C-alpha cells in the first residue's frame, strides 16, 4: 500500500478546441505547482504518479501520440514541464470522468493508496467529475486549489465548494499536498 | 422505443438528516411541479416513469419500506403527492449518482428513450451527478428548473449552469418538459 | 470485516421456463445443502447472507414479489426451505452475472469479506459468470459442489473445472464451506 | 453504423507463462485463419478491426510495447502475421474479460456494429468471458471455431458449447464469418 496517488488529468491538450483561450491562462497559472507535484512524486516511494488523459475519440492513439500532439499544439510551454518520463503509468480515458470506462478504479484497488490528489484540468468539468467518482467509491480526495485550471472562474469556484462540502475533499495549496 | 423517460430521484426522504431543514423548503417549492410531471407521465404511453431512490445503506429494504419510511418522516406532505402506484418501475441506488451500481443504464438501453427528464433532489448533488453520468453515456438530458430542489441556493444555481453549459442539458419549466 | 459472504443466487424461480424440467431435479438434489448453509449463516455473526435474484425483466417487482411468484410456481418445495427472513439482504439482478448492473460489488467492498461462497443456480450459467466476475475483482471464491444446480450435467462439470482451474475457486462439499 | 466488429483478443503473448506449452500449438493451428480475418477486415469498410490485449499488469506499457514484447518472445511466428498496422484501434485490458475496466463497451456503442466476431485466445478463458459480457449487453456474437485457441481441449469444447447454447453465439468456420 502506498500513501498517495497523484492523478494528472488531461494536461496533454493542444489548446486548439473551443474555450482553449479561456482555459490556457488558467493552466498557465497552475503549470508550475503541477510540475512541482509531479517532480516531488517522482522522487518519492510512497507516492504513485498516474497520468490519465482523454484520447479525444482516437482509439488508435497511444500515450506518446497524445503527448506529442500536445507538444505540437498551441501551447507547448504548458505541456513540457510535465511530460511523462519512461516508466510512467499512463491511462487513456474516453469521456469526462477519469473513472468512466477506464481501468483507474481497478488500478487504484491494486495500489490501495490512502488518498488521491487530483490535479490538471478542467476544475468544473473533469476534475469535478473525477472527484465525484472517487467519492462514491469512498476514496479520500485532495485537490490543490492552485493545481487545477478552470474555463469559467465562477463555476470553477463553485466546483471547489462542491468538492469540499459535498464530497468531503480537502482543498490545499499544492505545496502542502505531499506534506 | 419511447420518447422520454422521467426519472424521479431521491424523493423518498424522511427529512431527518443533516441539512434537511435547508432542503425541505426547496422541496416544498417543487413538489407540485414534480407531482404534475408524474401525473402526466402516468397518462402517457410515450413516457416511461422511473423512480430511483437511495436505500440509505439498508440492503434489506424493499421499495415499499423506503416509501413508508418517508411517509412516516418529518414531511409526509412532500412525499404523498408522488407515492408510486402499483406497477411503477422503482430502482434502488446506493450512492449519489443514479447510474452508479444500479441497473439504470441497462434499463434505459432497453427502453431506449430519446431523452431523460431529471427531477427530484438535490440539484447540486444527486441531480448534477446523474446528469453527468447521463451525459457521458450520450443521453440527452432535460432538467426542469422548478422540478429540482437544492440545499444551497448558490450551488444549486451553479449546478444548473454546469448542466446547461457543460453537459448540454436543456433547462425548462416543468410545464414544458413533456410538450 | 466479516469472514465470509454467502450468496444465494437465483433460487426464486417459478420453474415454468424452458429447461425447467432439466433444472428442477438438480435443484431438488441441492436444496437441502443450500438450506443448511442458509440456516448456518443466519446463526453466525461472521457470515453475511446475501440473496441475489433475477428480476426476470420486471423492474416493478420488489423482493417479496419475486419470492411469492416462486412460491406460487411449479416447485414451491424447492423455494420454501430458503425463503428470506425479515431483515435479509436481497439484491435484484437483471442479467446473468450477479455483479452486472447491481450494487453487489459495492456492498461487498463495504462488508469486506475474505471469501465468497456461491450457491444456487445454474452452475454452468449464472454461477459460472458470477464466479468469473468475482475472480476478476480478486475475491476468493468457494463453490459447494452439492450446493449448485445444473441444467446440463456435462457443462455443469466443465463449469466447476473452469472455476477450479482458471478462477482459483475452491470446490468443497456444502458441509465444509463454513468450517 | 458498421456491420461487424472483429475483436482480436490477447494475441500479443510472449509464450513464456505457465501453460504456454499447451497453448502455443493451438495458436499455431489458428494463426492462419485469424490472420485471414484480420486481412479481410482491413480491406472492408463495413468491418471495424479492434485489437484488445492484456497489459499483464504493466500500466506503463503502450500498445507498441505489448506488440514488441510478443515479437521478442518465444513464438514470434504466432505474432507476426497479425501485427497491427498504423491506424489500428488498440485497447488494453487488465483482466480476463475484454469488457472489464476498459472502454470497449463505450467504443462499441459508438461504432454500433450489428455483431461481434471474437478471435484469439484462450477459448475457455478470455474468449468465453468476453462472449458472456457481450451477451449480457445484448451484442450478437460470432465465434470462429478455427479462430480461437485453447489450453485444455475438453474445456475449450465445453466453452464453445456454452457460448452456442447459453449465449446464443454462432459458431462458424473463420472463412464464413465475414460472408
């Protein structure tokens, strides 16, 4: 059993989609704290790092394809700091929640961490939905307020409130998540 | 194939839990529109009425138990108008989303409605989560703004915005949902 | 955590379906050992008794309906000895595996037994499929050879071999299952 | 909607595991018919080819890793004839059934084929379990008798009988599956 699983959600994005212009500045604000968490997780034996990313409907893509397309996109500087190293766990998802139609729940049962840290994008969408699916499976969830990016600032705030009040998530600065 | 499935979510509540005092006034506001939808659904061949309710952790309860306990609770007047008639479809759920660990997705594949109407409680909790799980399964969702009850007014509003913007739900007055 | 969960699968049957004439004699052979297991489970604090039964496509039925219809069927003597007492856990399923589209996996995560005993019918169908779904979820499975009924004797034997060899199930006499 | 989805299950195997010596001769018998099906599927617009393979517990592997390890294994001649071409759909699974903890059901709902052809290994294990999970989801299943490989000949035969009798699968020669 490990202490903690760090989930890095949907950070491999080419920023060419609708709403990308609203999203990218928020990702720009979080990329440093997220990269800090990833870097810390790599050094620690008690933290499992798991990338999970949408396949954007392409069932022929492998993990490298998803990373490369993001690096070839509009905002490579929001991707480079967290590119997976060899030997990183990497799951593909097909819809918004990281739990839906993926092996994440199975993998987490095997790793059996005490808590999940959710980072990435989008606070009021995939982060919120993944937090919910973690909560109904009785995982303890931690969300770094400065490690999740929103499209809509007000809905992002509401999503954090929902996670805290209704899903018993702990909202912390990224710097405190691995203390 | 039917046109529409009307889901009545978590209305069998004894209102003895935490937050019941915040929730009950909002349910009081919606009970008439919800009862109107239930009554209309009963009369129409093209609408499938499905009750789905939490079992509150009691795996020995049957549907009648859940209804009776609600009628014996603090606010029977919020329960009586929508008590199931004989021959109503009734599913039990164990966590927040009506899709999690239930046969709802299976039943809906069999009934194959074009759209789902979500009514009941709580807007920013089970309604939101059920809307999400419907959306990721590509169901078209309709939510009557006056047919869903909240605990927190601001989060309830944010949840409706999330459903409309991010889950492509249609928000309508209850009176228009079955037009 | 309990030691053991005893699953009683699909014993509420009216024996009016295709293959009922082949199935009933085999159920007749197992009803006494199954009733013995049920009776023992009721007396023991370390055994969780869980009935799980097909709803035969009727989403309006409650647990009592399913039991009553079986008692009103062709072979009430194969039903009476294991009728649930008040306060028994009872889940409904909609297809062959007891795990598919039900809350069984969730309930078992909550109860957290060390092992599952599978009894009931049909060895080469619902028992086999439930054993598989238990195995892929890493539950330890015990099957009483004289506590599961078949339609086809050869396929029933093959199913027991599959469970033993490929799903690491332990095949035991019913009398030994709760030792 | 396409007519048919061809699933190629667990053919990327290094044949270094327990039972590999029993399995490989049977795979040797089926590799030509399976390669014939794959080749035919590639040429036809009405057939969706989907590879699905176990990740053998390695959540860091991508599709190319799984293929390369099989090519570097004991029996490359059982792998080479069906190596995926660029642009092939490829899913990873984590346990026996191709449906468990994967996006297969989701992908199939999107592609909406009329029927599934199951090929690969092992007849009495992953093929049987995938056939079951397809059947409970109401997919029509076709299994080419000379396109699935067994470890145990008797259990393989029993598995084919179970699929035919109890899961309404059609058992055909591979040559007839795409007629």
